[in-house]
C-alpha cells in the first residue's frame, strides 16, 4: 500500500479550518435539535454527513497546526487518524471516553428502501460501535458516501441501513475541540 500523499498549506489555514469544522457540527446539531428523534430519513442522512465533514476538518486542522502546514491528502478518516501519533490519539480517546454514559449511548437505527414491497429483512443488522473514538471514526469514515450517494448503494432488492448517533458525535466533537485547544495552548509542546 502506498503511503498517503501530503500537501503543504499555510499554517494560518488552521484557524479557518477549525471554524469550518465547528460550523459543520453546528449544522448537524441544528438538524438534530430541530427535528429530534422524529426526523425524516432525508434529515437523518443529512445529519450524518455534517459530523463526518467536521471530523475530517478537525483531524486535518490538528495536523496542519502541529506539523507546520503538512497534511495528508484525501478524505479517509481512518487513514487520517491512523497517521496520528500515539500521544495525540490517547488525548482524544481519553476526552471522548470521559463523556461516555455508563450504559452507553442511545443509537437509533433506520432502514431505507425504494421498492414497492419491502425486500426480505436482512439476516443480520449492523451494530455501529462507539465504545472508542477510533470506532466512531470507522463508523463515520464512509458517512459522506453512504449518505450523500445513498442511491448508488441501493438496488431494487436492498435496504440501506444507517444510524443516528448524536451522543457519540457530540462526545467526539467535544474531544476534538478540547484537544485542538489544548494543542494551541502548548499542551503537547514536549511531545513534538
């Protein structure tokens, strides 16, 4: 497997990127708050895209800020996160897990189909995992493709199954934002 390509952007770009990350999440929260659990499938799929964008920008912003403007090119959240040093992953993970309710988060599952009559029920239902930040990243990794291009994943025999997970998403955004602020305040200076 080829190593991911990097690009160099002006280091000051991190300030604009963090604003965009926060805005994408704000849009997701607005959708969630205004619709709640009664949101339509279209609202739910739109909700899923925004935290994915926010996560990508948070991950890239931390890298741009910490590595003098060098950042991995591409959109794979898993690939971006895999390139993080252990101390940074540990910081994000700790902040994420500190917010996890003891009983876990409530996750709402939905299935979408466009057949005139429903296809057979799938033999197994996906169970998104949010026990760690890395699992959240894995779940959001293809959210854009799955939500934005949902019709490319449907045939006349398929269901598209997806989840609504505001609790883990809120915890992730809070953990990423706190880690970014910690970094900007010099919290990782000895680790660089």
